[in-house]
């Protein structure tokens, strides 16, 4: 692989793994600025060490291993004087993330498939509510409905999506 292929592969793998790594880091740090700082540190290590990644193993697990070490170092610096030991807890959370990652990806893919089956007013309603972030009242005004009617439709659509995702997960043997 030439260097542009390596950069492209690294970018693709990081883009896929980054949401899980962010969730992992966020599970330890509440300050969004600190989360961003630690995530940047992880990304730098990923870039520096990408050639060490074994492509036969999941990239997300490898990146989570890096994140575990970066979070540990961050927490050690932050709580140095308090003599608090975080490494065991961090290892346990990282292991949980690694185990859940394949299921989370399947859930996201299943949800995307199920969302593709939603059309018409329900699709427009979901878009206004979740893509544009409008409140129920604002969605209702845009669609010429009452807020309670919008709430009922949203409830039905979310229930249908949940059932669709559950069915897809059962078909994959994950539910």
C-alpha cells in the first residue's frame, strides 16, 4: 500500500471507530472540552501508531485500547494528589465497549434500514424532530397539526422502528 492508501484506510477506520471511542471517553469525563482534548490525543496516537494495527483484528478494539491508556493518563494527571486508582475501572469499561461494539454497529445498521422504510408524513415528522431538532409544538405548526397529534404519531413511529430493529437483531441472533 502506498502512503495515500494508508492515509485513506486510517481515515476510514478512525471515522468508523471515533463515535465509540468518544462514548468511551465520555463515560469517564463529563467536561466536553476535556473529552475533545482526550479524543484528539487518542487520534494523534492512532496516527502515530497506525502501522502497529493488525488488520485482522477489529480497529475499534485497537483504538479503544489506545483510548484506555490516554484516559488513564489523563485521570492520573487530574487526580494525582487524591491517590485514586482508576485503571481497573477503565479496563472493565473498555472491555464492555469492545464487546458491545459489534452489536452497536448492527443496531445502527438495522435502524438505518428501518428508517429507510419510513415515508411520507412520518418521515417528514422524524426529520423535523430529530434532524432539525424542532420541538413538538414547532413540528406541529410546520405540519398544520396539533402538538398532541404529533406526539402520538412520533410514539407510533418510534414503536414501529423499535420493533423493526428488534426483528432485524433477532434475525441476526443478537436479540
